[in-house]
C-alpha cells in the first residue's frame, strides 16, 4: 500500500508539471498587414508572403503536436490571421498577455538597390536565450534556401524589446532582389522556410528535429495558392479558434488548442488527486479496522 501511495504522489508531483511544461506557447508574428504592405518588389508584397509562411509554420507546429511519433508539443498563436494592420505595441502586448514562451517574427527585407540580397535574423541582445534561438533560425534558413548568409544580428526593434518572451525577428530574403524574390514567390520554398522555423524551435528546446511527413513539402512553384489557402488578395482564410491580436473577440486569448491541453491536464490532475485522496482515506480505515477485516464502508 505504501508503495502504491508513493507512486501516485510521484505522478502528481512530478509527472503533471512535466506534462504542463512540455507544451510550449509559441507566438508567431507575421510582419506588417492591412494598410502596411511592408516591402514591395517583383510583383510581391511582404505582408502576404510572411502571412503565408506564418500559416504554414503554425500548421507544422499543430501537426507536430498531434503526431506522437516524434517532435514536440506546442500551442501556436499568431499576432494576425488575416490581412489586417496590427501595431507593434499590440503585437508585443498580445505575446505578453498570452504568456508566450517564445516570440518569432517573420519578415522579408527590401532595399532601394535591387542588388541587396540574402537572409538575416535578429535578436535584441547577444548572449541571451533569444540570441540562441536566432542563431538556429538563421542556420536552418541558410540550409533550406541557400541564400547569402547576412548573419546573426541585434537590433532595438520594438517587438524584440517589448516582448517578455525571448524573441527573434527573421528576414527571409530581399523582396526587391529578383533571385531572392523567386524564393519568396514559390509556395514550395515558403513551405521549406516554415519547416526551417519548425526545426529551429525544436532544436532550441532540445528536441530532435521531426517534420510530419504529410506537411514536409506542401505547395508548388507554379501556383499562387495551395492547400493552405490563397497567398494573394486582401484576405487569407487560415483557421478557426486561433487567438490573435486582430480578433474582435475579447476572449480570443482562450485559444482552442490551449484550452484543450490545459483542460486535459487539469482533468488528469483532478483524477490523480481524487485517487490519492481515496487511497489515503482507505488507508486510514484500514489502520483503524486492521488488515483482513473486509472492506470498510465510508
């Protein structure tokens, strides 16, 4: 009896916190939106490209969570889910209000000289958790796209400075450069970028990179839309129940995925505690009546 009680205590004290800690909250921030197109070049708009990559990244995190063959467990949230303007302060506030574990902003670069090209990633400061994640995002993106490595950098960007969670801001490529823009304009390449972000966040948390096979290379180079939805136009339909900084629902912070996981964890905790209470109660009865005297009615 003592051994059973001890094991149940281990479940309550050790297992439940570890399950809760294992599900990381990742806020994905597609830059610009609405009246702010971001960089424009080669027939592309930054706001549309980065929203598509963010959508694909979230889909990968959700699929990784659902697939128990490997990978991690995530609650994936976005600062915007449609072509809507969101202020920098609102993006940071959303991440902070959601209690994000990491904040990952996705952008595309632009410059007056079309010769400027390459990939770069920013954190707020060196020697930080954000910088460690930054280095992994940059490494994975260079491996995925093979563009010029412009390096790991620091910047006093508002979304890096004002977010409580370790944060990174990634510049996929230059939308004003023809070679870079060919990557940005390809659905297949955007999927590779999303996979690179997935691998980076997995490695960051010490998880062996795992990409759900069905989502490894979704999309085609000759289509402007694919199974994840259109990538052009004023609106991109993403999914339902996803908390975002742009929703009109003041309760949107209760993300469906988060509510499900926390509810399951709470239910499991309650059952474990109930079992513990029952065992303690029975043990007290047994101590009063003595062993071998039959069941005690409560």
